[in-house]
């Protein structure tokens, strides 16, 4: 694709990156065939190819309108198009660049600004989020039905985590919303890893991975979260921590990008690259172990929902299914498993109609094999799918931990 970036855009830090990505696109349209929003809406501008053209126009200095912003906002950032693209277009990076420039040039309506600012302040802050969640649960009986569905049903309360006792040690990212929404997930992961001879150590100063703010176009704030986590983890890294484990695939996808996103930061580039090298989704760690030695026993039929951040961003599609099958679980077949469930971080809040349509389609596919439970690997997907109050949705590691004798 030929490009002619405006003089103003050429001064942006990521201008060369944007131009390189634009020029790698060959207009083939294969991406539209697997784009969830294009399939729902049928509008070229709501598919990757159309959005690339919109971003190209923005970066070449053409007029930017609220319509441009709307079509970019509707993108789930699921990266399905990247899996499909024969040219290797790094669409998600271009989208981040384009959205930031549009945000700078188009003022959002007041209600949108208020909502997004609220999300930036609440979601990445575990203490604030946890307090608001407790308040919501207390008032659940009097809340409107739509808001009630956003609140989690009572889940499994976490058991005590094992003390560090093994020579092999790994860090674990606690996350921002998962400790409140699904407090047993990380505890279950720690217990299963302990059974495999791996101890989990903690860095209390680490918090939100930074993805929420970054993808809400407050990219500076998102990168500050990344720097804070690097500082928190670095002493343990220097002490020999073998990996940094993420139980939420969305967090894992972003932590693995630290090295790229901070590559021009002289103070953090080398450390960020090392952190990204050490970042592991939980399934990468457990899948490399002799899980067959674990005495797992279960009669439940499981439908596994592979989050987009696991299969498209981290390229780990099929890995959880393989681990579950090695442990003896019975998995159902899930049609159209490549499609997004509609959660996509805060997308289910900012684009509720599209998110609900995608969720219902995904649940129809997941339930087609009549599973007893749906398993997933990302807290956002878990809450979004479970909010329909159909088949129960759990993190896969909790099911594994429950199946151990």
C-alpha cells in the first residue's frame, strides 16, 4: 500500500512503524472473512481492511470525524485478522497508533469521556475495583437486571496458597480485577504448580499489567504500569526467577509486548525485553511438565473457549485443550472456535450491543456439544460469558485443581 504521511504525523514516535505496517497490507481482504464485527455488520469500514484505510487517511492528514472514531472503536482488537493475514500485517499495533491520533483530534461526547475516565480510574486499581464490587454485590437485590448480570455469581473461595518450598520458583502476576472477580484462580494455579515442583513467589508492588489504560488510548499511563511492574519484578528476576506466569491471557499478551512497547526507553528497554522473554501463560508452564503424573479424575464434559489473546495474540491456540486431554478430561467440539466472544477487555462495556450479540453466538457454539461446564483462560471472557447465566463458566486451572485427588 502506497503511503504519504503528513508532515505532522512524521514527527510521531511511531510514525515509521505505522508506515511500515501500512505498506505491508496488500488489500486482499482475507481478514474480513474472520473479522467478528464485519460478519455482524457487513460494513467494509467495520472490518480490518476498511479500518486500515481509515487509519491511512488519518495519518496522511485527511479530515477525521466521529464516524472514523466509531469504526475504530468497534474493533475488538481480537487479532483474528492477524492469524488470517498472508502478509503478516501487524494490525493491532497500527490500530493503537491510529486510535491514539484520532483521540487527539476528535473530542468525544461528554458521557463517553466520563465513562472512559471512570474505567481508567477503576479497572486498573484492585483496591478501588474490589470495594466497588463489594458495594454492588451488597445492593444486588435492588439493582436493574442489566447491571445485576454484570456482577459475578458467588464462586469458589480460595484455599490457602502453599508456601514457597521448591528450588524452582516463578513470579505470578496477580492482576487487577481477577483477585476480586475470581479469587480462587491464582490460588488454584499456585497449588497445581506446587504439585509439579514449582513455587510461586509474589511481588506486592506489581499490579495491573497496563493493558486497560493503554487500549483506552491513555498509552502513557499504560506504559507507566509496565515500568512499575518491571521494577517490582526485577529483584526476583535477578535472583533467578524462571518465569513470570499470567493466568489471564489478556495480561499475558500485553506483558509479552513490554519489550516492543518500551524499546525506545533507554532506562527500561533491556529490562522490558527480558521481562517479555520470561512472560509465560500458565498453560505454557504446565504444558511443559509431566502432567500425566497428576492424579486427575473427573467425569465432567468441558467445552473450552480459547480467548483471542491466547490463540491470536500469543499463538497458543489448542494448548489448553491438549493439556486438559493429557489429564484425562473429555472435551466437546466447538465450532467457529476462532471467533471472539465479545468481551475484549472493556469492549463489553463500551460496545454492549455488539458484545452481547457476539457472546450469544459464542455460547450457542460452546453449548452445541452439551458440556457440563465451559472453561476459559481469561477473566474478561469468563465474566462476559458467565453473565448470560447459561452454562457455568470457569477458569480451566480451577477445574484441574478440583480434579486432583
